[in-house]
């Protein structure tokens, strides 16, 4: 088990990619701090990983002091902290016309500022364990879709944070900081969003090859498998790396004639 006896804090771990990462960490021998906004979903996740393998904290990450409370909970419950996964994020649409200042600031706060504050709070403890930070970004960080402007900018900021601290903290504290940039992942929340946009229930079953050359989208468990490796000690001194987890390099490919229209979507 590559994470045996490690303590990992995973934000946004009651659904989707975060939940899959928390489950995988426990399977690999770790204990986890489960974080989310819904008490019922947090309780379900804890039941899945086992009461002895996790502890729950339900709070908005933007609440003053929340990052420190999460770190303190990990250390109080398990005695140390070996890894931090900054997974929680706002995933929502917005473009140059309909994005106002408050919405943009909120996106940046949750997706970029909060990860910084969590790393800051965890720094003393990760220094002691020579631990690892893993930021969960997005391939949209490189440019992004027209209707994902604020989200894409926030993930670009997170990527710069990763590269900056991946150098700084590794040299000064022995802490590795890396990032995974997933492509299109079939999560519960992604399904809900697409249905709210007018797509049929099985919209993901018949996607154009330009979106899914393999015939399907990525799964949260596939992202979690990679996360476990990057949180482990197996990659030695690798730090400041950003790894794209995508079926193909989307940048530079020819898009479909109507890239905004997916099968089953109302015209």
C-alpha cells in the first residue's frame, strides 16, 4: 500500500473526484480528513471509508479560519499531516459579457486563494513529515472555453501557484507541490449540470470523438488512481510538475463544426 500510515486532507471529498481520492487513499493505507458542505454526504463518505479511517469537517472553505480548522482537526485526530489535496472548487459557466466582479472574485477566492491558505496553514506540519501537496486543476487552465472564462482563469492561477510553491517549498521545507489537470470527467455534479442544460439522461453515451476518442469520459476513480501515486513517496523529489490527465491534447485539434452542441442537447 503506497500510502500506508499517511494522513491526507482532501477538500471537497464528499462527491466526485474528491470522494474518489479519499476512498483511494484509504485503500492505499491512509487515513483521511473528509471535507464538504453537506452533512449527509459527508456521513455517507465516512461510512464508505470506515469510521476508523476518517474524520469529517463540514464548512464553507471561505469562512474565516476554516483552512486552519481543517489542518488542526487532522493533527488533533491523527497526530500529524502527510498530504493535502486541494480539490474543492466552484465549477460554473461565465463569459466576458455575463461575469460581474463579485462572481469573478468568488471564483478566484475558492479556486485559487483558498488552496494558498490551506497550504499556508498546513506548512508547519507538512514540513515535519516532508509531505506532499496535490492541487486538482483542469486542462482549462491553459486557455479554457469561451463560456468558462472565470473558472479557467482561476485554474490558471492555481497552476502558477503550484509551480511557484513546487520550487520554493521543496527547497526550503522538503514539501513536494504538484498538480493534476483532468480533462472531462463524468462526475455526479457534471451529469447534473449537463441535464440542467437540456441534455438527455444518457448524454455521455454518444459523444463526438473529438471530445472522447475512447468512446467515454474519464472516471473519478481514474483521477484518484493518479492522485495516490503523486501523494506517495514513489516519485521521489519530483515537485512543481503539472500533469494533464486527458484522452488527447485538445489544444490544436480541429473542433467539431458546432462544438457547443452535444448529442441530446435541445437546439
